[in-house]
C-alpha cells in the first residue's frame, strides 16, 4: 500500500480504498453541513479585537451585540461566576470535623510477605508445621537453580 492509497480526496471524508478492489469509491460531496462559513465583512477581526481587549464590542445595526459577541459575553460571565465559587463554610467545617485528631502511626517495619507451603505427604499422626518460604528466598533459590542449570549446560557443550 502506498501513501497515496491512505489519503483522502478533496471533499471526501472517507479514506480511499486500496487499488485493485471492486468496491466503488463514493463521489466527492460537499461538506456544507459540517463547515463553518468565514465572514468576509470584517466582523471576525472586530470580534477578535474585542476579545483581545483592543476594541469595542461588535454590534449590529440596531445596537444589539452580534450573535458571536453575545455568546462570548455569556461565556465570560459564566466563567467569572464559576471562578468565584467557594466551598460553603458549613461544608468545610464538616470536612474538618471528619478528620482524625492525631496523625496515624507510621508502620515500624515493612511486613515480610510469607506463604505457608504444606507438604502433601503430611499425615494426621505425623503433622509437620510446614515450610515458611518468603518471596525473596524463593526468588534467590530460583536464581541459584537457573545459574546452576546454565553452568551444567556450558559444561556439557
């Protein structure tokens, strides 16, 4: 597959099918329902200048704000309102009251994880306490057996 097989055609939002298939490629259709038309009357420049604080708000002929300016005004008001929101005092007091008075004691030593391995040959009359094997000891034993196997393998070559 070449790079051109994976690109799209102008005006088509579907990928091009690889060559050699019998699947027809849909015709290029305009995406008018997805496009936002650009205004050529300079209103965008006025809106951007107003948003940057460099000009007056763009207004329509009757003196009301344009739709874009009205939208950005509402967004600005809502943003300011949300920025000023604070936790109510009674909620903050409930949170502080729920916290413990003392700090929890730190653990003195990290616990060792151990697993009890019971021999299957244990009989009721002769019960052994079982073998306690930590993960570190099992890992060391495994590494030792692996090294022993590598050494035996080299000797047999």
